[in-house]
C-alpha cells in the first residue's frame, strides 16, 4: 500500500475510522454540483447486503476556479449527505463523505475526484489485507438494482482471476424527471454505445467492452499495479479501463443493472451528458455514427493478422496489396508506421500467442478509434445511428428488418449485450 500511495497518491487520505476487518467492496462516487445525490445513496442503501462489508465513499469536489455559487451548493450537499449518513449508515454498509475544495484548475474535474475516492478505497481495502477487494465506479446521479452489491461480490468470488468487469447498464427511457426530448435523445445515444461495442465485438476486436464511469469494478491490487485512476477532466473511465482490459481476464457482469442518468451536461466535452446537450442545442434527435463498413474492414484485417507472424516488411505489404484487403486499411497502416512496428512485434514474439498479444497492444482501442476517424475523414461518411444499427443487425445477426425505429433497435441491442462476452485471456509480456 505504501509503495502505491507514495508514488501515485495526490491528496491526503480523509477517512480516519478503521474499516471492518471483512471489508470487500468500496463504491466510489464523485459529486460535483449534484442536485439529488441522496437518491443515489438511497438506491445503494436499499441493496441486498452481500456476505462481507461494504463502504460507499462520496467525494464532493470543486476547483480553485469553481463558481462561488457551486461551491456553496456543494457545501450544502455535503451537509445533507452527512445528515443522511448519520441516520442511514450501518455496520455492514457504511457511508463516508468528504468535501474537497480548491483543487488545482488544471486537474479539477471528475477524473481527479474519482482518483481521490479510489485511492481512499484502495488504502482501506489494503489496510485490512484485502488486496483482492473490489473498487466500484458509480455516479452521483445513478441508481441500481437491489442485487447490485451481491452480484458484484458473487462474480469476483466465482472468478478469482478476474481483474475487473463492466457492469450492465440501462438509461431510463421514460419518466417525469426530464423533458420528452431528453428521453428520445438518450435512446439514440445508448443505441450508439451498444452499436459501437457490438460492432467491435463482431470485428473480432478482443477489447470490446463498455467503459462507463458509473458501471465498472476493478480489484484493488490491479488498480494499484496499473497506476490508479487518472486526472482527466473527461473520459477518465475510458482511459483507465484501457489499462485494465488488455491485462486479460476482464469480464462483464450482466446479472444486475446500473441506471445512469440521461440528463444533459455542459461540464465535460464528451460523454453522455455532453452528447445529450449537443443534440438539444442542435434541436435534432439525429445521432451520426461510424459506418458498419469500417468495422467490416477491421474484421477482414484482424482475420488475416496471423499471416504477418514472422513475415518480412516487404512481404507483408505485398500480401495486403494482393489479397483484397481494403485500401483504407492499407493507407491507415502506412500512415501509422505499422510495418516498422511489425518488425519489433515479430522480434519480441517467440510464438503466435505472444504475437497476437503484442499485435493488439499496438492495435488497441485508441488506434481503433483513430482508424475509424481516419476512414470517415477520407472514405466513408457518418450516418444516422438507426440506419447503421439496423445494417449491423442484418449483417451480423441476419435479422432482416426494415424497422429503423430507435427504441425497438435499442431493445434488440440490449438483449445482445446481455449475452455473456467471454473474458479475454491474453499472454501479457513486459516489453
């Protein structure tokens, strides 16, 4: 514990009460200008209790340049949380909260707040000698099913090698809390998230998992070994999980559900809140996404990747040019110096299994996204998510339907996502 904290801890530990000796789950909630965090806490309180103890850590936070009125709202929220904790915290399910203020403007944001809470959770788990304990990401505007805590504990107890997991989620699609157009827009955005993940899975990309900040879990020892959470102002969940997923033995937990909020937000440049905000500003429910053809290009290339094992650079280029591999793929590989990298990959791959590991360490989730942007800047055009999601179902699952209606498509993709995505098992090597 001291080794990790001495290298990566950026904020003093705040909780001085000793944890229960059987502490096993720590739920971390960043909280900034949140109108109803109590609903999230109530949802967790109503959960069935797992076998071992649970702690919930709420990090109310603001930066040195945060608007005075938000700082005041945060202070009131913190007092409300403290009052709620005094009545609702129990021996088996303890709630903690602290108010972090004046964080450096350069780093203040959800990533830093999540890191402060996850470092706190790590220290508490390791203090009771439970390095295999679980740290969960949750949000201050999310709720969950009552079996949430039990199912997470059960998964990691039954999968002792599991490094982490993405937890099944569903945005609410109707209700009275938001205007009708917000619910209409979240349908399309969630459909995009599921289309993107399913298309990557169909393309045989091994790291095809959802990376949602409110619905993931990671073992404490894995969290520390990968250097902990980052301080990004947005996308911190995606960047963090891209360090965890490629380790292998990463899973999905589809036996419970987290319900993230569909609300719009202008606090971050991308993510759910930013996407909904943009759709509202544009007064349009259309959400543009990548063409399925780009994923088919990836699938063709990934299917041929073993050909490049112990292959010389010139032979690899000739093979691609002469075997109907998309010119888009070839152009992207040339622009990104793949063939020079291929020499290094082969030099450090004593067998095909290691080659595959190293191949996808290069062609990782960041490079996939880079390829998708490259292909749509130079060859394809983005299209309505409803059209591309329907095209995917026809191509990948032979569901011949002319129904482009977003809600019906989303229900089909939710069913697909509930199917078990086998954990990836990679032979990791140190470069």
